[in-house]
């Protein structure tokens, strides 16, 4: 297992040779968006639809065990997908484009008819996609669960400048390493990090969409230090932005393994959204 922390990019490379493919019983569909195709996986079930979006460097297999268990417990339709360049989805060359990534998920959900009372569960960098998509389509969502995810409050000008400087040698290392889809995604995110982060910082979450924010005890930047403190403070600040937002600390969990460490907390957050108890 290899961990490469670059989480201010909203990315954490989390690779494991033990990552299991989704069950053969799950329907897999390739959905076209422009000149590329995206792989979506659907576990049949009832409404509300629950959509799981993995963090940077991960594909839909990040959610495999959790998704199957969630579908069995809730009876809901559960959707996972591979972002462009990951898993079975086509690669899109060039710097990472948040608008394009948002459009990919929007296109997939529209094609699958998942445009009403959706519960979106977003980990790490997927918090940026969740933000842009809820701004564009607030009526689609019953609510969102942000799983130690990126929030706009964190990406101040000072933080973006500091992290950008920190990532320069890290990306040089990646460019010298053997090329893999996850490495290429991380490099692509780095190439547009400053521009995307500043645009994300200006984003305003729609007040009509409830949110449960789950924070890992070990942030992407570790448990202690000024950047870890800023990450936690950003989650608290974002949560305080509206009365329909709730913060939950997932104790004894780490950013990259939170779905393994704290599945009960994520399931409860989903339940809170569904039942309106957020």
C-alpha cells in the first residue's frame, strides 16, 4: 500500500493491490460526455438515490464494500463512478478542470435519471465538485455529506500560496516516477491548483442544500500543526455558515481511510439527511 499525501490539492493518492472490483451483480454503464466516456456503477434500489464520489487519486473501488453494505442496509439505489482518467473512464489530458469534472458528474446523473432527492456523499477533492454541482443544480439534492472534504473556506490566498510552494518538489518527484493514472491525475490537479483553488474559495454553497460535514481526526496534513488546525477551522467555519449544516468528528479516523475507519458515522450522516434530522 502506498500513501502520497498532497491533500491541499484535494488529492490523496491511496493505492492498494487489494482494491476489489465492484460486484458482477452491479450494473456498469459507460456514459459519454463530449469526446470522453465515464464509467458509472449502479446498485439497483429505491429512492432516495445515494451517490458516492471518491477523493483524488481514487476511483469507484474506494467505495466498494461501503456501497454494497449501504445498498443492503437502506434499500436505496447507490451510484459510484470513476472520474475522468481513473478506473474505467477515459483520460482527459491537460490540467484538471473543476468545471469539466462537475459537468461529468452532472451529465452522468442526468443520464441515469438521478435528478431528484439525491444524497451526495463526497470525499476529499470531491467536495469541490459537490460545491459546484449543488450551486448549479440545487433542486436535485436532498442533501450532501462531505467526508473530510475540501470546503471553500480553507483556500485563502495565503494558504494557496503556501501549499503551492510545498507541492513543487513533490510534483517534480511524481513526474520522474513511473506514469500511472493516479500520478497523472495528481500532476493535472497540481497544474491548475492555484487557479482552481481561488475560484473554489469564492464559491458560495446554496443555502437550500443541507450538509453534514464529517471531519477525520487525522487531517490530510496530520493531527497537529498550523495547516491541520486551519483545515479543522475551515470545516467549522463552513458549518457555521447556515443552520442546516452539521459538523461531526470521526474520532480515531484518518483522512485517507475514513470510509474504513468510520463507516457507521458516514451511514448515520446519510440517514440524517434522508430523515431531515441534520
